[in-house]
C-alpha cells in the first residue's frame, strides 16, 4: 500500500483535497522521515516541526475553493534563502545564529500557496561550491549511495526529495546549483529563464546569473512549484516571460511542444575535460527518445567553449563577496576565503570589461546554434563524486578546478539566462542516476517544460527510488557505502 511519501506532490495535494488525507497527517508523516533520515542524508540544517504542524493545521482550515494545486503539501527552503524568524545560516558558521527579519519573495509565495515548509535545507557555504559539505550540518549525501555527494549548492534540497523527506523543494541556481544535484540524485532540477522568478526583496541580482527554482521527482511537480514561485513582483531588474494559459503545470500535463529541431553536443564548454561514457550514453538515450517523439535531433557545436572560462571565473570570484562581518572572515572555509580574496582583487574596470566580453560571447553562441529550438547535452562530465573528493587535496585552488572540470556545462546557461533543466534519463551500470541537460531559448520555458514532460513520458517515467526510501527505522543504514535501489 502506498504511503504518503510514495505520492508525487500533486498526488498528495489531490489526496488532501479529496479528504483522504489531511495536511497535518502528510506533514507528520514526512517529519517522521526527517527525524529518521534527515541527518543520514544531510538534508537539513534546521528543522521546524512546530511551525510546520501549525502551518498544516492552518492549511486544513482553508476552504476547498481557496486551495491551489499544491495546497497542504510539505516542502523545504534552501538555507541560502531568507526566511523570517527561522535560522538561516547561508551554509556557514559565520552566520550560525542569524535569524532574518524578512522572507524572500519566493518564501512568501510558497506560504500563500499553502505549502508547508519543514525547515531549511543544507547548502554550500554562501553557495560557493557544487557540493554541500560545510560545518553547520552533516554533508548532503546522495540517497542512492551515501558515499557520494548530493551535489550543491542545493544539495540538501536534492537529498530531501530523493530520500522522500519532501516531495518538492525550493532551491537556487547560479552556475548549476539545482541541475547538478538533480543529476546526481535522479531528480528534475529546473533553472527558469532570467527574470521569471523573483530574487527579492533584497540583493542586486548578481548580474542575472542566479535564480530561484524548483526541484522534484517529476516534471509536473516541478512545473507546479514553478507556478507558485513565478509570481510577478514590482521592481525586479529583469522582465519576466509570460506564462502559458493554465500555467507551467498545464504545459507539463499537455506535453505537446510541437515538432522541434534539437541541437545535440557533448563537448564540454568550460573545460577541456574527457566526458564519462555513461554521460554520453544518457545523451544518446535522450536523443533516441526525442527522435521517437518526432523531433529532429542534429549535431551542433557547443554555444560557448573553454575560452569563456577565464571570464566566468572572474565573475564567480566577485559573486563570492557576500557581506560577511570582518571578525568572522577567519571562520569561513578555505575555498570561500580563496574566492573572496580573488574577488576583492578584481577592479571595477576589469569586472565591467569581463561582463561585456561575456555578453559578446553569448551573442556568438546564439548564432552558433541558430535554428535549434532546444539544446541537449550532458549535465555533468561524470555521473557522481564521492563525499570529500573535491576537498581531498586540501588546496582550495585544486578544489575549484576540480569543480570546473566536473561541471563544464551548466553555468553557461546562467550566463545566457536561458531556461535549462536536468532530467534523469540515464543510469550507470550499478544503478546510479545520470542526468542530461535540456535547454531552451530565453523566455521559452513553456516549450522546454512541455518537451521535458514528453521525454519523461517516452522514457517510461522517472519516479524511481533508492533503497533508503524504505529504510526508515532500519539499523543498518551505512553512511559510507551504497544502499542499493528499488523501483517505485
């Protein structure tokens, strides 16, 4: 018999709407799983059970005609995202006791939609790395094999969803931070078009690279959460693309993008790095499924090349310069300190010239792939990485270079502002997930979501679960080795 966490987010909401379950019952069920597995997979920095139960009771009291499609469903908020009255550490001991006085816009939207947050999910320090292994919480581990990282910087969100602790979660993506953990953990991680989701109420937009977005197990769940997150906000620096009739979830449910020309490539863009055969095989499988769906898949050159890396590198250094009290700089991790030191050395003239050159490269890249509706490539250059692998050399410069070589695809689409989604199309010989990246033209989120849902259908569905899915209460969960696999 299915338990509440076996249901997708939309199925949970439907069960609540029909009166088969209450939001309190669903939230209590997931809180029990968080208590049992949260530290094992390193999903949460802060859990808020009392607030969650109160919010669930409030959700149950709302009249049926005032409920949205995710009403009463448990979720979680990334620890980089301001949440009023809830400890928000930004993944750093430098902010271990910080409690924001305001909500981020996306948090307001989630609360207004009746979603119930169970707490704050693990992230990398200040969002600076593609793994989530800081000092304020256990490392975020991949529920498919606990010896592997869940990725970052939205690693805790991915760990929580893949382990069945919440069905969907909010994250953010400034260089792959939703799509990287989604690929590792067998999930759908969606980076919206620039401007679609508010980054407010504070902050300067970080040159348009980062954006809030959803992560979940199915395309429809992710689209439904995107409908919640993508509310218009006055004063945002970028013009938001218009949603389709019925919202993004309608595009996912229809799964009818029309016949498309899809450009395929596997050459890495930010590093001259060999690509693992399993990552290439996942692209091959996606291309075959898209062809079977009636699309034309053609080989194209990558929109950008490794020559763009020095430019992106400079911007990434500057993005690490989040305000930190001077007396707490010394407690930051070595990688964070290195990035901030390099960022502080970048002059305004250099940054301005770099941003201009990046935009020139984007223009050339668009021309290089002109005529394609979507682009298909690997999400990562390798399927997985062990917990501690990036830091094992103890040299933060080597750590940073390993990250560049491991993830040479995702960040380009933060530079362009195009929508991009990682989809769990592939699998390794030992059953671990492998993602592919499907990216659209700026503002064309509806077509990208519809194609992703179509690919999900042609692939037979992706709602697969690791063995830990059934391991609540088990005494033999090993945090250093694989835990196997089971199907939904």
